[in-house]
């Protein structure tokens, strides 16, 4: 049995055969891939509508749909074509073949660490490395290539060093929070998220989030993202300099690359700028939008002057 889904990328639509992943089915037995399922639920959330099966229009949700394990097992044994060499293999073996065994799989030169940008099939790797000019470059040229790599590593190191330093501060607060969906009062109701009020450093706060940075109609975009702001709800006698970051919470499965931000809160500037929640990709954002609520952990550091 083949299971088809419609996938969008930019302006193009293409029909693809589902190779891996769960296969949810509606109450009438119609199958869809996990990516399309979460996309349908996310679009329904954005439009403030009830999600429905694209085949029979029956209502669908995470509670009403179930996995068809028999079909998943059958699909895993069906032949699939390697994206590199076009060889047909059982789907259960395809991932290992493409990652480790295929002679046509894309690979990098071993001198990529010193600036070589070659990227080609694995069977050409040895010939390329024998002829690669990068081992013979001057020290100055190699250092210039390494400087780019070092800058990226330095930024990651700075983030961790800053977090470790902040962990030594006296005033640290963390709250396990939940984004709940709401609608604006505009003519075209926009979806936004907001937490309940919580306490940190003796003051009241909330966190709000927007989809696609408050885009007029996010359903028209294949790329989805979330941005958030931290809002101080209490009156404060003196400004509060706060460092903060969002992490995956103990009751959530958010795949996030944490980023540290800072802002000085006061009565005159009680709302931080909107910051990006750096999710793994757009499909991860769809998974969050498809959920009834989004669980996360907010860590805040109060920097005393």
C-alpha cells in the first residue's frame, strides 16, 4: 500500500510517497503522514477552525486519530529508491544505506576544516583529496579559513560561558509555563499565545508569543516560526536588568536551540522586544501549533547593579 501526501516548498507543490514516520488515520480509516497531520492541525488552529480529514471531511484531532501499526510495518518493508543512487531497497534499510553505504552519497572533503568547499559523491572523495589544493595553501590562507570556523565556535562558547557565569548569580528564577492560544479582537482574528501570570523576583510577569511575527495570514506561508516577549506586570521602583532564555520544559517535547537574551525592565519599558524561539525547523513549529498548549521552561537571571 502506498500512502501519498501533498508537500509544499516555496511556490511548488509535489506529490511524495511517505517513507518513514507514523501514519495517523481518521475514524474512517484514511491515512496521512505525520507531517501532513500536524500541518492540518496547525492550519486549523491558525484559522480558528475544526480540523477535518482531507478525504472524507470528518473531524480529526490527536485524540480521535490513531496509528495503523500494520500499515506502518507493511510500508517499512516496501521498496524505496535511494535519493543518491536510485537503487531500490526496503524502507527499513534505506536510512542506513544513504548515510553509510551508498557510493553516491554526498560527502565533504577532509580538508573542509581548513576551507575546502568541495562537496560531491563519496566515490570521488579519494581522487579529490589527492588533488585538493588546500593542503598546499600558505599558512595565511589556512588561518583565514580557520578564523571563520573559530568565530562560529567562539559564539557558541560565549553562550555557554555566559550561562555558567549567570548560574553563579544569587537571584535566579525558573518557571515551568504553558502557552495557551487566544485570538485578537481584530476584524480578522489573529492567533497569539499567552501564559498565566507567574512570580519571579517578587514581581508578576507573563510571556506572550506570536506566529510568524504577527504575519497577516500565516496559513499562506509554508515556513512557520514563533516569537515571544516577556512582560513585567508589576510596578517597580527601580529598573530590573534581566537575562532570560526559553528551554524545553519537563512536560514538553519542544526541540529548541536555546538563545540567551537580556533586557532592562522598568515602568516605562515593561515589555521586552519580540525574540525568536529558535526551533529546529518549521515542522517543529507546526507540531507546537497543533498541540492544545505549549509547555516550556523560562529561566531568568536578575543582574544586580
